[in-house]
């Protein structure tokens, strides 16, 4: 791998982290049926997907994500960044 390709991958990974983070936390998460009361899930059983992606070990939805949620977001950004960086590097090499 050339240093230019590594730089492209790094730049696109960072861009995708911010882009997917914005889409997730500003557009998708507010549309989900999460309770506004942070104590709601202490007395009520949450759905499995809410517990998996949005609740910490104490049942607090603040901040509204878990480590798994962040890991999936980072892995998606890394995969898209690597794919985009490699494709653009190959495209630039063909143009020469």
C-alpha cells in the first residue's frame, strides 16, 4: 500500500465517522421510540434492541448509545473508508 492510499483511507474513514454519526444521532435516533424519561427503563422491561444498542448496564439511555452501537458505527465507517480510499486510488492511477 502506498502512503497516498493510506492517507486517502484515513481521510475517508474520518469523513464517514462524522457523516454516519450525524445521520445516526441527529436523524435516526430521534425517530426511534425511546422514552424521554431516563428512569422509565428501571421499572419497565425494554425491548431487546433498545437494551442492546441504547442502554448502559444500569438501564440509562443517556448518552443514547452503548459500546456496541459505537463499535458498529466505527466499523461501518472504517469499511466504507477503506473501500472508498482504495477505489479512488485505483481510479486516480488509471487516469495517469
